[in-house]
């Protein structure tokens, strides 16, 4: 026996000893003798090889053509001895029914509630005489004066109203009903013109009592809020198209956030949401999903979702702030498998089911929503089955190798 044959025999002995039995009477011993062309006893021929059953007992359970008796296991299943499972670090998890709760997280930006944003315009031309709210960011209450404007046209309209008031009083005593009625109609027309210029009923009553027209008109804040824009300055000539102030009511704010396309099926209007701020992470604000945009952003494949949150009295939710938004969705009780059990090829997802006695069978599954470290499973496995969660890549490669070699001529 030359040196090459001796070394080959030693390598084969060591590999088989790590996989199964080590006694001389085991199947690997017979396989070695067959490999070396030696007879076990006098009268044995040199070409005799170990039987497949003997190789199976010797631990060569992962090699194609040597992993079980015909018809006892699927062609792509794999047999692993306990020693090989331990060396490979094979672990399993249970397919079970779990109460799943998905969480959608996004970064949002606090914004004004557009429905509570008041834009102040005058309906007459004139010069700004007095500015009562003189800087952006000032807090105002409903009814607070903002500015006063002098308008010659306004003065003339007030004088027309006073003349119409006198005419009504004079014509009221006329025996002709049409004449008395015309006086009343003239007064109502002049009053309506003042009201359309945002002159209040109280100001008209004051005009009737004093009988003196006011040179300027004072405009008041229609809401409680913060001045977020100011274009009014003393002495400036103002026109109706000019926006003098913008006042935002911050009692309610919006949070605009982008969520990914795959998360869209989980989000619905009216769902409860929470938001926290980076500068004060301990405080959580509760709100709801108010609106979902009807279109996606092409470049980012995200969709804009608007959340609505009530603010604190001291307005801690300030427009322009970044915030962390969370939406928790209860999916109910679903059949689930651990995330580590899934092998995703891009076209299909498989798991390896532990059938017992060292047999691992690949099984294609249909998955639903991913929740934390679990996948909802719609088809492919049943409750209570064990699936491989560690070393499944190794088992998969051995299964593929076995299937490939089993399809080759002479290896079936």
C-alpha cells in the first residue's frame, strides 16, 4: 500500500468518525475497506462497497443518495445526525398563534392647522394710523384691536348713513306708505354697506348715538392665537389685496409625516397616534390620523399622512418642530413564525420544518404582515410545527446540493 492510499484512508476515517459510529463493526469501516479495495476476510472480492444502509448508519446523512431509504422522505429533505445539528448550531422555533400588534413609526414636522389660520385683510383702501399688535409672534385674543386705518371713502359712507337716518326719521311721518318705506330702505342700504366693510353693529350704534363719523376704522382679531405674519406698519397705504396679518390658533396642530408604501395598508383615517419630541422625550401626546394623501411621492415611494393633535396650554407643540410619530395597529390573533425562520429568495419564501429524527423538510409559505420579530403566515405551515431558526442557510444549501446531485445520472 503506497503512502497516497494511506493518507486517503486516514482522511476518510476522520470524516466518517465525526459523523457517526467509530466501532470497527460500523458501516464506515466496511466503506473504507471497499474504498481501498481490501477484502474484509479471505475470499472477499476487492470491488465490494458498503451498502447504502450501512453508510446511513455511519453518519453520512447529508450527502445525496445516502440519506435514507427510498420512499421514506421527500427528495429535497435533509437528514442531520444530532452531532451535526449541534456543530451547526441548529435551533428551532414553534409556529404558534400570537396576538400581533404592528407599529408604524415615522418622523414628522409640526405644522399649523390650516382650518384655524386667520388672514386679516381690509375691505377698504386707506392709510394705517395706529398699530396695536406690533411684532410677529405676539399672542392675541379674540376681539383684541390689531390696527386702525384712515379711509376717506369710509368717512363719506358714514356721512351717507347719518343722512339716511335723518331722512328715515323725516319720512316716517309721511301719509304716503311708499314714501315712508323708501326712507327705511335707504337707511338699510347704507347700513349694509358699512357691515360689508366689517363695521360692527356696536360701531354703527355708536355712530347713531354720537352723530359724528369716525375718521378711522379699527380692525380686531377674529380668533385666539399667535401672529405668524405681519405686514402692517404705521403710515403705510393699505389695499384690500394686501394681507396685513396672519394669526394661527395653536390649540390644535398638524403633524405631517411620510410613511413607506408597504406600510400603507396598516394606516386608516381615525386611528389613534402618539407623538413625542426630541427635546422632551418623556412626554407623549395623543392624537389621530386625520388625512392620507391620495398619491405617492415617486422618488421616495412614500405617502404623506397628516396627524392631528391637541396642543398644551403653553403650546409645547410648535410649528416647525421635528417629532417622532407612532401608530400601533392591533391585528388580533394570527398564526405567526419567527422572522429568523424565513428564507426569502425574492420570488418565494421557505422554512425548514423539523419532522423529527433529524429530518428537515423545506416548505414554501405565504406570508402576511411583519410585526416586530414575527411574520404572519397565511399558508404553508400549521400551528405547533417546529421550524428551523438558526443554521437554516446551511440546511438550505445542503438541500439544494442534494436535489441537484439527485437529478444527475447515476445519483438517483
